[in-house]
C-alpha cells in the first residue's frame, strides 16, 4: 500500500514533500528503478562472495544517454554491482552472480555470450587511474587494435585523436603522444583512461569512483566531461561524493548493505528522499 | 617535570625519559647489522684472497729456450707426422749439456722439458716448413717441477730426498737461467687446451665448452618450461587442492639435494633411455630438472608483483585473458623472470654433484664439439684437479675457481643490469 503510494508520488515527476518516509526496517526498493526503453536491465541480481551475499535481489534499469549515480556507505555493494555489468567479477575467485542482466535485450550472463565482446560494449574506468605503462598513443590504440576496429594506420591515428578530443585531453597531449602515459598528472591519466574506454565505442561506460584520487580542479574537468559524454553513452558512476552525484547524474540509486534502498531522479533523492535510510545518509547521519 | 593540571605527568616527560633507551637500542641494532656485514665481507675477502694468492701464478708459465736443429736430411723424404720429434728435443738438450753422458742423468735432463714440447715442435714445423734445414731457437714449456721451482713453490733448501727435483737438476736450471734460457710467459694454453695428466699442459677450455653446451641445453629446456608453468599457475589455473599440491611440490623440487637429480639422471636418462655417458645433453637435462623450479618460483613472484590494476585495465577494454597476459602482464614481469632465470643458470653452472653421477667426471682430453661428445664441466674440472696429487695442480685449481667465479660475477651482473634496464615504475 505504502509502496504504491510512493510510486504514484514520484510518477508525477514533481517532487512533492512526502510527509511520511518509508521506515528504516523496510529493505524493499522504493522509488522507480525502471525506465522506458532501457539500455541495460538488471532483474533480481544477487552476488555472492563464497557464502557471503554481497548484493541482495537488486533490480535496476540503466537508461539511454543518462548518467546514473550509485551512492551509499562503504561496503554497501555499489562497486560490486557495477562490476557485474561488464562481468569484471568473473576474475574474482569465488564470486557468483545470479539473476538476469541484459544489454540491449540480451542476457550478458548467457553461456553463449562472449565476455570479450561484452567488455567492448561496456567500458570501464577505475578508481585509480591505471594507464598501461606505454605511450599515450598506445594506450588509446590498444583496444581498437585488439578488436580490429580499424584497418589502416591513418584510421587509427584519427581514432586516437577523436578519442582524446572527446576526453578533452587532445590539446594537452597532442605534442607528446609517444611519451609514456604514466608520466601524465593524475587527472590527465584518468582522462586518458576515459579516452581509452571510449576508443572502442562502447554503449555503456562504468566509472568506479573515477575522481576519488583527484584534486578538485581535475574533478571538475572530469565532471564536465561526464556530462558531455552523456550525449553518446549511458554512464553508470559510483561515487562517495554526494555533491558529485547531484552534479553529474540524472538518476541516483542508494545502496545499503547489499540492498538497493531507493532509486529516483537525482533532484528528488537529494531533496526529498522517500526512505529514512536515504535521508540519514544524505543528511550525513551515517556513512 | 611539571605535572599537568590534573596532576598526571605530561606525555613529553614520559617520552623524554624513554628516548635515551630507544636511541641506544637503535644504535645497538645498527651495530649488529654492521658487524654482520663486516663479518661476511671478511670471510669473502679471505676466500677470494686465498684463491687469488694460490691461483694467480697459474696464468704464467715457465718456458725454456732450446736451439732446435731441423736436419734437412731427416725431414726430406718422410711424412712430417711420422718423425721422432722427441729425439729433436733430446738432441737439442744434449748440445746444451754435452757433459751429461750417464743414461739416468740424461733422463733427468729430459725431465726438465715438458713432454708436450714434442707436440709443440711438430705443430710449429707443420705451420712453417721454412724451418727445415736451419737451427731455430724455440721456447718450450718447462715441466711442472721446474715450473714449481721457478715460482718458488718448492723450497730449494729442503733436503734433496724431499724435493721432486734433485741437486743436479737444480744446477742445470740455474745454468739455463744464467744463459737467459728460462723465462715466464703468459699461459695461453690454460685457456685454450683441454685437461691433461701433465699440469703444465692442462687447460680449462674443454671444461668451459662442456659447461657451455650443458648450460645451453639447460637454458633451452628450463626457460620455456619454467615460464610457461609460472604463467599458467599464476594466471590461469584455478586455486584448488590440486594446484596447492603442485605448488608444494615445486617448492620441494627446488630444495631437493642436487645429487638426487644426478641419480635420477643416471637411472632414467642413462640406464633407461640409453643416452650417452658423460654427454652435455644429459648434464643439461639433469640440470634442467634442478633449474626450472627456481625459474617457476621467480617467475610467479614476478607475475604476482604486476599490479592487478594493469590486468583490470586490459580486461576493461576487452582484451581476452591471453591477450592481457601476453601484451601486458608478461612484459612487465619479464625483468623479474629474467633475473630468476640468470640466477638459476648461475646455480646450474656451479653445480657439481649431479654431473658426477652421469659420468661427466671422466678424464677427457679432447675439446667437446657437440652435445653428445664426452666432456666435463668447470666445477667438475675443479673437483678433478683438487683431487690430483701434483703440486702444480693446486694453482690450476685456484685459477679454474677464479675463472668460474668470473663467469658467475658476469652472469649475476648481467641479471642486475637487465633488471635495472627493463624495470618499469608505475
């Protein structure tokens, strides 16, 4: 009854002040985790590390050309969750995923699906900038080269240039493309990693706390970049900074101890949360 | 000491009281470290000094000049190889010491010159036939006893019966020296010839080539096996009971006494597969068994030290597991693997025990030309010479040790250089 009421209230798109929030004891997702015409869908996703259940029955959609932010206290499973979206969890010993995750209607955990192809469609940017210890050019060119996306040196050069331009790094590095990528500053390295991710033209980009190792200036540049990238890609971003989530995202999902507690439009989640736990978190009562 | 407002002593006072003790223990610890390093350096210096002192004379050799008359008549018809070159040496000595007529004294006189002189003579005539018909002054290696006297290893003052050289021979030596017919030369033969029963003719080239062939087999086999195993175990294999068991066994294998590998080589390679005895190929196989666990362990450590973020980066752009390993992980781990390999090879170079079991301890004069020729190895040569009774082999032993150590230092410096050269920071 309560659930229905809330769904109705968010459905109206104009955040009305909810007088009575959902109690802390309720572990069901409130808000609307689903969108029309989604890029990715997750249904009843559970993740286990050995016997420990790290993600509990999460259902969530990722829309087209939107930035969806994952927030929540440390250890709430938000990083674990986005690593399911490109099957990065496969590399972790003893990690098991159940439920269904689809990309453009196809189940990515299907036995027939090639994980290499999936990762070409769902790119990832990590917490710590991790360029290959190779030249800037090679960092970008590596992905297209192994996937055979280009057939000539000229096309590759162009792709590298375009990727760096999209990542807003071109002007800073165009004269030193053949110097090591590890010689760049932290913020530049992270933009290099973003350029590397978009060089293979993915549909979705996952970002796992991309700014946590950066200073405010570099963070501002990356946030602007994320906003621009939304034109072409769906972006899922995990962040510890609520300001960042409110600045860059259209929708926000709040995780707590493996449960997806609340999903909604970013403006609504931060101004008028439906769940007491969400309110506690965004008002700084914990986390 | 000023107590706090609440009466308890201030932290700074407590800290100050314990500071002296802390610094003292720190100083003590540093002294211990320094003492340990000094002690080990001291032992090393004593070892190197002893070897150097005993061995440096082996790089020199006493030579005697004889005027050899190549009689035209003698050389005219016959085959050069069939001549009695020993007789040429004998007559040259005879002309120098015409007063020696007694047969046993003549024999003592001939003993001054190495038995290898005849071969040397034969070679020089074959090289330069223009000698024929002339009397040419030529330098020949002295026998090892003369060599030892000249180098001062035999005391002239000792009673005659305790000396391998008697008073008469000493007189002859002195006369030769007075006539400038005795000199020291650089001992080229030590580096170019094989083993010999005569210390003055024995060299390490045979053992060095034997070691080279053996190590080549070892490298060619153990490097691919070791690297492939390390990569598979570290990057691909699942972690379960079986891989744990394999890991324990590899670590065990690295610690098995090498003589056991020798016995294994003897029973499997020689007895079962009927491979040739004393051959570098078998030595290489046995040393491979010993070396590849070291390479696996070093390789795994090197692979482990590659940060996981690099693997994630590669997987994140869609590289397959194999591409991730070959394009990114392996190149970054390569310096470490290389260092492990070189250290393993250096250990294999110094290994003696397993080679004894497969017959590489035989006395072999010829320089081995291939992997199946009978040969010996440097450390085994040292063992053989150390076991020989002649005084002159003492300096040969030390000299061979110096050569072996030089190779070791070379290999280990190469390891350090390569590591520094290819090391990447991230």
